[in-house]
């Protein structure tokens, strides 16, 4: 979902939501709220990404925030630093 949102809305930042009973969720920091029409476009883009069958890779890093910096998830980097 994050990949789809960032493709459709360049500059959208993925942020961490609060912990919930079954894990956590993430949110997006964007200048404008997502509309119902936008959600349809996100769903369509997600389906396209799934069909592309892109590979998943695991990369271990020694600094907790390094991965977020490499992927451009600056809001997540700020959130993780406050929790370390």
C-alpha cells in the first residue's frame, strides 16, 4: 500500500501509527487528505504492483534509522529515534 500511495502521491511520507492489540498500523503524512476517489486509484495501483510480482529483499543494517534514511521514510526515522 505504501508503494502505491507514494507512486500516486509523490512526496507522501509513510509514518508509524500507534500500537494496537494485533500489531501496529502506519499512516501517511500528506498535504491533502485522501479522498474516496483516491482510495480507488490506490487499490488499482496496489493490484498492479501485486501482479508485477516484485521481489522482496531483506537487508540487515547496524544503525536502526539507516534503512529509513535509505528508503526516504524520514517521518519513520524521526519516530523511531524518539523511541530508541
